[in-house]
């Protein structure tokens, strides 16, 4: 079987690129749980390769029948994201990753995708020796939102979950910084604080983040870091250390997903560390079930 790789890195959207984007999404939808970053970014920015959030360059592998067999993209932030489920000997994630990076023309800042694909691509690009601030091997979980198990305190109104107020944004920026330091291995720098502010403002503008209140005080936070027409991906879940072990993160995730279901979403996914037992137990109690693995690699330099 002959595999051909094409790249897409347009400077603006066109009818032709929109048609190709739809074809790519059709392939990714067959692997929806582990393709959320790719599908969400593609829906927002199409095949435009620029410096704005969600833009990037795509590499697409097809067989000799013209069928798409794999996709890789390098985004505005330097992250290479992979979906190469085929086991064809002529196709591997390394080839696609290399093509996406060449088309993107950016330094590689990290990788995301199913673990085996990330490991293969990183090795092929000669980056095994690069120092990382995060190299995760995580479990991926999914839930049918019609079967979401809503915790009793949320049902009874002991706690409430809503989208943040403008007066709470400075607090959420601080929480976002703390999350990046604690969970992503980041350092507290002016650049990190600018990034945290941009992310919180964007999540808020998109109605993609949620705050849990207990006695009218914010106690936990969750966001949707990728969204498609019928799915959401939970990310950035945070409870300040002194408020942990109260179930607040679980309640916040449940409240956010209740709202997503009311807005027509049917499924939610997330990934978390294999040894993060409190989080794993919390997600399973909401109805999440393991559906695969995922990896996020972020380079220190």
C-alpha cells in the first residue's frame, strides 16, 4: 500500500481549504476521544497557519485509495499534536510529525497525542535527549453525559457551579498560574502570567470555564480546553491546596458537564495521571470510564 503525505499551511481560509478541513474532521471523528485538540482547533481556525491561537500547519497521510489514515499538526504554540491510529508499515507518526513541523516552520515546544505516537514522533525527531518540564503518560476517560452521575451536594444546592464573574477573573488568573506551576512544571515568570491572563480571558469570552461556589465563595475551577459540536474536553481543573479533600473539584466538573449537556453536548473526555488516585476515583464516581491513553510532553527550553 502506498502512503502519500500532503501538508496544509494556508495564510487564509478558502473554499478548497474548508472542504479539506471537513474531510480531515471526518477522519478525526472516527477517533473522537483522543482527537479533541485537533478537532477543536480545526473548527476554530481551519487550515490557516498563523501566529494566532488555534492556528497551525497540518500534515495528512492518505493511502492509494485516497482515504485519510493519519493527521498531525503543529500549532501556533509549537505543540505537535498527533492522530495516527493506522498500523500500516508505510505509515507512522514520525513521518507525519516531521512533515507537520517542516510545514509549520516553528520550533517544537512539545507533543500531544496517544502515548505510543508521541514516543515515536519524539524519537524520530531526535528529541529524546531534550529536557522536559512535563512528560506524562496519562489515562484517558470518557462519559456519556446522559449517564453523568451528579453528586448529591450539587443536586441539593449545598454548592453551586456557574460561569465566572468579571470580579473573579484576577483570582482565576492566579489559580491558572498555580495550576501551570503545579501540574505542568512551569515557572512563575511574567510570560507565564501573561499567558494565564490570556487563557482565562479567552475561556471566559468563549463561555468555556466554570467556578464552584461554597457559601458564596469560589472554591474550585474547571474549563473546557477543547470543544466540538457534540463533545467537550475537561482541562485545567484546580482546587487551592487548603480547600482540597472536600470534593470541590468533582462537583465543579459535574456542574460544568451538566451545563454542557443542557447545551447539546453528548460526551465528555479528559485525561489525568495514572497515579493521581484522588482524581481517578472522583472521575469514576461521575460515570467516567477509561477509553485509552494520552501523553503530553512539554520541553523545558
